[in-house]
């Protein structure tokens, strides 16, 4: 069946923390960009700093939005941000609502990440027992190395990680509350200052057969460090922590990395991430966006 993803405004797919040209051997937003373009959408991927503050990445995004507007002759864009990319998108919409038609958070830590909280403790001497701190720090360093062989757990990476903690995102939310729910686990306002807000995310499911994806193995290991949203997270972000604006669904059977990797084995999850983006483009088109 021919899909119609011809949104009125271009779509920008915004990557998150530790985003690179390739993640774990696959191209950023692999398959998603192609699927959207096949449906008629104009799609761009702005490359932001892999490690930076929410506001810093947001400023970079604003500059790239201006370039897209100048190049396409349109007046606004639709932002779809994965992970920390959702916070950059929120920042851009808060500062320039006249240039942003919609913000969609995909697995975004809109209320912070429990994993980031735990890692911050692990990287602060004396906050956790030595063997626990070494274990999780090593696990996270290995995860970054798998994302990109050149990446390291540098001071810049640690600082960027702090921006995703409950405290860091809380301070961000105090300044940029657009789209946030007033009740934990609820929906937020769908429209603020003329900008539409949406979100979706997933949760880890019991594995169906042998898991082959190394990144999925890391997500499952990270999920053990969640307390408030134990069993209700995608390995890096909690289900209810991801809520923003109109919540499409927050328990799709997929992990944090799978949300931007349609090339993974759908037999393990039953979810096709590219299909979620196509459906959303059709949703935006019907909303006149």
C-alpha cells in the first residue's frame, strides 16, 4: 500500500547523546529517513554535538533549522527528537515557536533518566561502593565504545550525562515547560504557543529467543539500575519519564536503541520502528503540519 507522508513542513530527525554518523555499525536513523522519503516527506538529519548540554545542542539545532528553512523556502519545521534530541527540539520550539510546527519526543528523558542518576553517582567518588561504581562505569564505557570506536567516557561526556539526570532535566524543565504533563504518567498539553507536542517510547519485553544485538544486551543490563520505573523502561529512559504532550503510546515493545534502528530483528520485539515514524508523518499531515 502506498503511504502518504507528505507533511506540509519538512521533518528534522534529531539525534541524542552520543549520536554519531553511525551507531553500533548502522547509519543514524537507518531506514527511517528512507521510509519517510519514500512516503513523500522532506527529511533532514541535523548533526549536533555528540556531547553537549541540552541548551548547547538546542542552539546548534536552531542554526540548522534556519538553514533548512532557507533551503526549502518553508516557514516552519517538524522536529522529531530521539533521546536527548527531544530536549534539543523542545529548546528550539520554546525559543522560536514561529519556526517549529511540532515537536515529537521519541524515547526522550523529558523528566530525566534514572540510569543517568545512577551513573552520575558511580562517577562521583564515594557515592557508591567501589565495586558497584566500577561495574556500572565499565559497562557504560563499553556501551559508548560500541556506539563508536572513537568515543570515550571523557569529561565532556560526563558533563553531558549530567544534563540528562533528574536534577539536570528538572532545571531545564523549569525554564522550558512547554508540553510537560502536570500529572506523573499523564498527557501534557498538545498545543503550546502554536506548536504541537507529541511523544512515544517503548519498554523492554521478555526476550523471544536468543538475542543477537549487542546494543540490546546493554539496554537490558542498564534496566537493572532503575528503581522508580523498574520493569517500565527501555534500558535508558523510563516509560513515564518520556511523556510529553499527546502521548501516542509509551510501552511499545522496543528498547532505547531499537527506536532508531529498523534494521534490528523484529522477531524479538514485534515492533517496526520505521512504521511508527511513517504513521506519525501521516498524523502530522492530517493535522495540517
